[in-house]
C-alpha cells in the first residue's frame, strides 16, 4: 500500500467497484477498514465474477474440508457470505454455512 490508498480505491482499481472492498477485507482476514503504508493485500482475482451476496449453486463434489456435499445441499440456492483464499463461504436460508472452492460454484 502507498500513502493515500484506501480499501475502497483498491477495490475500485482491481475489482472495478469500490463497494466491493469488504471482499478484500474478508479475503485477507482483516476486520478493520484501516490499512497502512507498506501493507500487502491479496486481491480475490478469481472471484471477480462473484461478489458477497450473490446467489449461487454448488457444483463441487466436496467441501474444502474434504467431506462429500450431499445432493440435498447442492439442490439449494446459497448466498456468498465471504471470500477466502480460493474459496467462498456459502450460507443458505437456515443459517448453516460451509466453505466451497471458488471453482465449485455457479450463478443461480
């Protein structure tokens, strides 16, 4: 980071939308909106087609834990809650959430 950078400006530059800054926070595991000069942030480039709140279906066979994903879970529509390193946290209406590889989801 350089002097004058903000999470908003970084999201605008790299994700094309400043309001997507929470994805950068989540992807980097930071809770504050403050960043410092010299700080290195990872940008969720593989998630540029998705954003927090999007409705998706699971196409993956397994969760990131390695457990098989049951068909009844695959048949539900899930919402993206946050991004991790190459994965997304999906929540669905009953409040249960699970991590799935980013390449294991599709738009609902």
